[in-house]
């Protein structure tokens, strides 16, 4: 059974904290993605990676960075969390169809 | 430009058919996907159709593709309360294009 896992389902952080969201896939996929999902705005692509150490900005990269040191792991980093980064964060990986993790609901106070 | 559009809400009665519509703008799309998202969960692939097909049927699901009008639809027969979810349409282009282009999602409410 193919799997994309995310390190936390729920996370509460304070403004200014550095936040790491981890994503792991077991399908040997080259492509991995981070989205955020907000009501009425659908899925918005933050960053994606098409190979180890390779990354490309998505539609809303500001305030975020990513790291892909190993093929199976793609991390999203909020260098200094702000309240407008409160959202549901979804990781996905893809070769043909795209597989999603269960999501991390992040609240920044 | 890249754009995938869906209506935001649909309400049906249990046992009726649901039809969720999607339009896209890029005629070079190769695959078109339907994903389902239940409350509090990630997205799961429901079905997909290759651009050289007109129709695909999978149990209660029927996908229709009209390439001329760039229109995709998902029909759910005998809709059940467990079908209440958000349904996303997405398109994929060929070649090195790695991203899917997503609609905003249609929230389907099934009333008993």
C-alpha cells in the first residue's frame, strides 16, 4: 500500500517560531509537493521538488523554504511563523497520479 | 493561461445522481483527474481519464470528457451520504511538466 506520511496531524506554534513540517513517501517518486489549503482558495502550491536537492517555487513561496536531502523526504520550513500561515498543509508525491499525505493543520498563535 | 474552474457547491438528495462539472483552458492537457477529500483528510484519487478518451466508467462513477469544449464532468450514480466531500478536478500536461493544475474544489452535500 503506497504511502505519504506527514510528521504531525495537528501543530500549534507561536509567532516567530521556526517550524518544520516533514513529509516522507515510500514510492520512490521523483516529484514531491507542498501545498496549503484554505477555505475558498483551494490548493495553492508553495514549493515542489523534482529530485534530491532540487526545488522550484510554486505560486506562494514567500515565508517558506524547503529541503530535500533524501529522495523520500521533503521538508517545509517556516523560518519565522506568522499568524497568516495558519492553514492546512498537504504534502504529495507523484510519478503519474499524485498521492497525498493526510495533512498537517498548523495554528500559529 | 492555466485555469481549471469548478462550481463551489452542489447539493443532492440521497439516491439521486450527482454531476460535478469542470472546465479547463489548456488543450495540451494529457490526463485529467478527479480527487475526493473527506473532512479533515488528504486528497484521494477517485478516477482519471486520458485526453484521447471520451468516457470512462468505474462502478458508480462516470467521467465524460468533451475536448472541444474543454469540459470534464464526474457523475456519481445513487449518491450516498458517504459521498459528501470536496471533489477536485486537476489537469496534467505532458512532457516535463511536473505540476498538476487544480480547480478550487466542489463541495458536495448529500441530504437524506
